[in-house]
C-alpha cells in the first residue's frame, strides 16, 4: 500500500553548501573500498550527525569504474521502506537498466519519513543525503554533473527540498504526488524540475489541506509551480506539449540558462505513481495508465544538458 508524506511547508528552505565535489574530471581510485564494484544491489552504512544511516546502492550491469555514470536518488514515501518503494515502483531497476547508479536511502523515524524544509522537526535528512552522495562519489565513478533525485509523496517533497537546499548538486529532480508538501524556495538557484500530480489526490490535494494522519498543511500545487517557474527564470507562457486521454502535459518556456520545468497533470488519478498496478492505487484515487512515471522521469533525466555557465 502506498503511504503518505508528513511535513509543514512554512519557512523557506535554507541553501547549504554541498560536500560533493562538482564536475568530477576523473574517476576515484580509493586504496580501500566499502562498496563492491559488482553489479547489483548492496547496502551502504554511514554515520551522520551521530546517527547510523543506511541506503541501498544498486550498480547497473556492465558498470565500468573508469566511465562516469549518472546517479539517481530514489526517495521512498512515508511509511514505505526503500524495499517497499522499489517493490511498488520498480524505479531503481528501470534506472540501472539505463546505466544509472541508484541510491535508495532509508528515511528517519518515526515512519520512515523525511525531514524536509518547513516540515516537522527531526534528524538532518538533507545533510545525510548530501553525505551519502559524497561517500558514494568518493568510491564509485559518478558523473557529478548528472546527479538526479526522484520521489513520490514524502519522497517527492524530499526531492524538492533537496533541490532547494543543495541546488548546485542536482542536475534535475522529479516529484510526484508531493511537490506541495515542503516549503517554497523562490530565491534558490534554478534546477530542472518535473512535477507529476493527480487531480484526485486525497492525500496531497492540489488545493492544499490538512490531513489528520499526515500533518499539517500542504501548499496549493499551482503556487508551487509558479514559485518554481520564478526560480527557474521561466518568463514566457506555459506551452501544452502533449495530451493523453486523461493527462495533460505542459512545459514552461523562456527559462533562464536552459532550465526546464514540466507539469504532468493526471486528470483522473490520485495519490499514486503512474503506470503501476491500478489495484494497489484504487483506494487512493486511482492510478494513471496513460504513461509510466519511470519512463517519463528517466527520459527527462536522460535529456538533461548542463545549463550554460553552471555545473
């Protein structure tokens, strides 16, 4: 069963300096390794802020330690573990099939959940993710100009929060069913952003609302889109670029430095990841079968070109 996010979008996100070295020119050759170079999934453990933290890391078949690979953070929703999220979405498997190194970190208790900007107090999940990426990039051959984050529900809020807090770290992010569950950050530097949301979402409704078991207030989704457009310097009218039977796709135009902002409005879907089992999502407003969220997200990431003058 898909679970919900828990956060309070109030104060604006604070920009922080990432510990990841941008623009990696050559692959690392550590004298000792904690991460195996064997394709497949393994666990990475570290300590951040005095707390033991963990993540799956999944290497693609044919991983080459001399060729920089793109890296994807796959962010679970509230109350689902990384394994439960992968069983539902299959995002990590889809990404490794395209050559991505995938990190599937575990959030913090209670939940697991994510402590996002404006959310309920909790561990420094944002700093944990930054340290996790730095740790993996120090051992694996990761292209630090192609680091991406994608999440659903609370994971969607975390993807947005990460892009606000460490805007120079991420080439692009994708957020489904939870872009409105974290604070706005119109003053942060732009990041290519893909937002997907169901109009029938009962957990993170587009209008914003209080949900008793996922406190407290969610923002109006269209205010989030407007804020992100401002952040990305998009100053021209929105263009309708695709139409499915029950989904409308819009692209914001005239964005600064080649940035992108797309909105996939799922008109008959609820709080679900598009293209997954419709039976699972029946009680959460329905699941769009117009497209596969995995395919759309990875296509968006694959088409990333480094904006002019930025890492």
